[in-house]
């Protein structure tokens, strides 16, 4: 997705199995992602985490510190405003 515009999306956590998290995209597609140990996801509350997607791409969850995706400072600041509390 490098260099493509990213769209934020709320992903519903479907479950955890070890280091694998299953998340559901609002369109109903369930995806599985490996999450490094002790890395919290960007929680939105009520069982949702923040993710991003690109044109024609899968959505993937973001880590709490927004290190997984290459974001501009402006993008990073805008996404952090979405985090409650």
C-alpha cells in the first residue's frame, strides 16, 4: 500500500488465537493478522480497533503507537484524534 491513499476503518475484533487476531471489516469480510507479542492495537472501544485500507486492498489493524503503517505526521495526528480517552 506504500504511496497509496489510506482510508481509516473501524474493524470489529472477532477473536484472538495466540498472536493471531481476527477482525471483521464493515463489509463483513473477516481477516486474520499476526500481531507481535505485547503490541496493543489502536482501540476504539466496544470491541473495535482502528484499521486502514487502500483502494482494492484488505483492511489491516493499526498498532496503538501507529508504527506499522508509514504515515505522514499529519495522517498520524489525525488518526490519534480518533482514539478515545
